[in-house]
C-alpha cells in the first residue's frame, strides 16, 4: 500500500507550535491528516506496525487532498529521516524553528505535565535527553536535508505563531504551494497545549502509561474513546500555579549553554535562517 503524493511531514521539534499547526491544518479541511489519531508515532515508536498500517490511516487515492502528519517527536532521532525517505522519498519536510533555550524551558514543563517532579532544568535535561537534543537545529536539520535535499526542507519561525499567526500561515502555505487560508479566530492569540502541572503526579503518570500501552498495541479506537472522557480535565484542573516555577526555570536556561550555544550559533548563520518576525 502507498500514500499518494503530495505528502508533508511536520517534524517538530516538540514545543515549537506543532499542536497549533495541527489545529490549523485540521480546520482547513483540505488537508488529509491521519484518521483517528493526532500523532501516529509510526516512524519512531511503532515502526514494527509496518508501512501498510501507516498508509491505511490516510484516505484512498480518489481523495486528492494533500496528506500530512504533524509529528514533533521525529525531529532529533537519527534513524527516522532514513525511514521516512525510504517510504516517502518525495515528502516535503517542515521544521518550526524556536530559540533552543526557550524551547528547552517549555520542554521542561512538558515533562512536568506528564508527571515529572519539580527539579532543576539541568536535572530534567540529564533525565530526559530530548530537552537538549530536540533543540540542536543545526545538527538535525542537516540530516533531514541530506535525506531529502535542501529544497524539500522548509524552516518556519515559531515566534510568528505568537506574534502574527496570519503571517505564519502565509509562509506555511507558500512553502507547501497551497492556497492561503487564515487561521480561525479561536486560534489567534490562543495558546494551544499550554503547559500545565497536574493536580496529581501519580494520576498524570498513570494516564501517560495507559496511553503508551494502547499506542504500542495499535488500539486507536480505545485511545479515541479515552480522549472523549474528561480524564485530562480531571487530572489537570486545579493543578499548581506555574508562575514562580516558570520564572525560576527560565532563569536557569543558561545552564544549557554548553550544549546548545555552539549549535545555535552555527544555525543562525545559515542564509535561510528564518526571521523571527514578518517582513
């Protein structure tokens, strides 16, 4: 089974606006996303399901819409670009570029939301390598370009999602050669997937474990049913205020300089480095 071209893969990284992008693409109506799930994790976590399984998540050939997946977990994993190129050699790759220090702070709270206890940013990075790894743009973009060619890898500025969503969508549509459609009013000035800390770390860990269990077993129907239940609202409603913790963690971002600075400096010197604001 094959996936009809054109196909676009939004590779992330995590905490660079991909949930917002997913909401925008879904609202357009002219983009075919995987059926029944937000993120398939096929190319990294469930590759043993086989490509026919993955292709079956998209419409049949008679549906002429562009196929797309928003998959932020893929960006920094070396084997993934090879797998995607093997199955989808004509894919267009989108990478949203965010200051890696700010991104690392957001990734810290991503793990807090999943049930990690409060700790320093350096400790979180030591415990979860992707807090740093997913922000090494120069290193990882080069690997995607080697697999697909520079003309098929598009860099978009994350900051525009916050500062000028309309301009961001114009850049996105230009990169994919699709008609411009402005973002819905409910997406403008709206933080999708904003950081939260659960009222119960144990409950958050249980939710994550159950979700991973069904993902590994390809139980998409059960996962979809769980999403319709008010589990997330119960787990996160009444969670701790993040203001003080966020200020503290942001002040610690310099502790990652040894890991991020050299790569980021090299990346910002690229001639196609995406400007953080609209022209």
